[in-house]
C-alpha cells in the first residue's frame, strides 16, 4: 500500500504528482490547502503533508506536534500586497492602522504572522495597537472560529455568520489581511500598498527576507521508521523545483499564459538572486529565525524554538533538499 503525501498542486509539485519526476511508493492527495492543514493538525492521516509554518511552529512550542519538518519550502510569499483598507477610511500610511479594526481569516496563520512582523519591523506598528477580527473573508462557511488566548493586551474577536468583506463595506472594519483579493477589492477596498512589487523588492534588498509560508513535514512515527525514504522525497522535490524553473524559461511553447514569463523570471533573479527559492536549512536559517522571532514577539509562542526542534537535521536529507 503506498504512503500518502498531501500537497497543493503547483509548478513545484506537479512534476512529481504527474510522474515526470518519479517517486515510487507514494500516492498524492490534493485538495484545498486549508483543508489539508486542518486534517494534519486534527488527526494526522498522511505520512507527509504540506503544513503552515506558523501553526506548525506553535504546535512544536506547545509540545503537541505530530509532524517533523523537512527543509522543503513549498510556499513562499511577500505579504505587502495582503493588506486591504476600506476606501474612505483615511488610512494611507501603515502607522494609521494603529487603533483600527482589522479582519483576517485566522490570527495564527503564516500570512498574518508575516504581515504583523513586517508592520512592526518596517513601520513600528505593534499588533497590540490593533483590534483584530478573525473570520471568513468572502462568505461565512465556518460555524466556529478559533482565536488564541494572547493575554489582556491583545484583542482578537471571532466572527461567525458574517463575512469580513461585508463588515468592511459596512464600515465595521477598517482593513482586511487576505492572501488573495477579497470580493470587496475595487468596490470599497483598496490595497494599502498599491505599488507592492517595488516595495517588496526593496524590502528583500534591505532585509534579505523572502517569507516562508509552508513546508513539507513528515509524521513523526513515519520519520523515525523511514529516514531513507525521506531523503528520496527531498531529492524528488528538489528535482521538481528544477523542472519548474526550466519551464519558466522555456519560450518555445509557454507553460503559463504570460507572454513575458521568461523575462519576468530573469528580472526576479536580478532582484532576489539565483537561488531565491532555496530548499535546505543552510540558506534559510535567517528567514526561519526571523519568523520564529515574529511568533515570539506576537505571543503566539512563549519560548524560543531551536531549528533542531522544527526540522530533521540529517546531512543526507539536507544535501538532497539542496539538490
């Protein structure tokens, strides 16, 4: 019976999922990413899974983790683009978020972690100066929204039965943090940072940080029993990433419907460096430590977490992940 890997389909995973990059003995499970994450934290049904960095870190710090990380980072993203403000709210600068009401899907997810960390580091906006509201962004689908207990200095209110987009349009929220444009975007909401690509490029130039959203993780019982299999998995994911990069540069028959795709890929390398989407702990230590710091500063974890607690540190696994 094959083992199962639960991951979202994208250019970095499709070469394995399609069989172009062989990975014998594994069956792939695809689906909505939030659903995969929920399954991982609730009942850990898959031997390997893509997992939210922030929520995984919280589980490790709390001693409840059922997975151990591999240095394979399946999703990365800058998040300046994720802040939407209500048109007419008077918010034109990040500092003006202080004292306002801001919605987000989940207080503990990595997009929210990175937004809050960036706002504090870059603009001096501390999360405790904002009233946070956690709920569904475009339509209410959950009958329960969990919020963490962060102490009396923090205000995080669950929203059930109403969506954040409508709350913003009705003037009950001033801003929303969302990893894709909410339905109110363009008809009641606008980006706080309209020129976000230039700001994100400058942010990376100054800080070197390209935020890590998701990683691949192995269920601890499987990892203990099958260390060699994990080396093969890491090598396959590294090869799949190499295939994805080659396809971005292929101009004979474009793999994506963007006419200047190859030129944009080269421009990205000029801005971020050749190995900007690196796997392996070696080139990612500072990014990981930055996000661990964010989590500690935001009271999501109550102690420092060492990278050795978060990741398998086998040299063969590291070499395989780095390709």
